[in-house]
């Protein structure tokens, strides 16, 4: 899993910011009565039968990344309401700001709570780029459950116990995969709400 440094942009929570809950967040949270289901080995056909690969220019990817960051600044305060600050990191692939011929992008959001600091990583894969199926993911990592995303996809929850990491991975019908990674201190529903948010897409 790729990691990128966090850039200096802080959103302070409170006041009007806390009230600007976008429709996307409300929809995601509504979807996520998502308590992981008991099944630890989800069955979901992958890759989908018809996938249209997406290739974008560096300029297109940078514009897309800027939109992702703005969306995070608008939505994360509502998804993580007990945080004091949210700091959206720069997007990139192998390195921050590197977009040449990329088919995925990742960033880190630093979250400051009253009693701890945390980081949530978001990675967005273009259709056809993420080849591992949910079953293969569960062979490699410990799956704790799965749930439908109510849009034809599935969210798979995994944990890496020795690192205290929790991940929600959304497999989508168009072949996109979006995952959100936090720690076991982060509720699965919050990570899932990030992963299923269709604002994070290569096809938009």
C-alpha cells in the first residue's frame, strides 16, 4: 500500500463547518448501517463482465485530485465529528504529486482528536486496475465481514492485527475499487462511508 506525506492544509472544525454536511455524506452514512456481516469470505464476481479502462492525462488527474481534496475538506468533518482538525494531504501515486500514466491515486488525511492523532488513507483505482477479487483479498488479509453498498457493489472489511490497521474496500460494478484505511480505533462504518462515496472516481 502506497503512502504519501501530508501537506499543510488544515480545516478547523466547529461553527458553520460542522453544519455543512453534504448530500454525499448523508447518503454514505445512510448506506452504512454497514456493520460488517458475518461472512468472512464474500462472494462477488470480479472483475465485472464489462470494464472500460480509463486513462487520463497528468493535467486531468491533477484536476481530479484537487476535487478529491476539496471533497475531503467538506465531508471528513461530518464523517469524523469528534475530530478537532482535518488536514488533507496531497494526492499522488508512487510519490506525492506524481500522476504520469497513473491508474490509481492515494492520499492521507491527518485527523487530530482531543486524545490522539490519526491518519486515514484513501486510494482510488481506475476500472480494470485492481485485479484482486474480494476472495483473493481475504486470502491475503484477515476479513472481518462484508456488506452490500446498495449500488451494486460490495464493501469488504479487513484488519492487519499486528499493525492495528482496519480497511474498508469498495468493489464497484464498473470495475473501480476504492479503499479507506484507518486503525482499529476507527469505526468500520466511517471508513466504509469514505470508500463507498462515489465522489472518489476515475470515471467522473
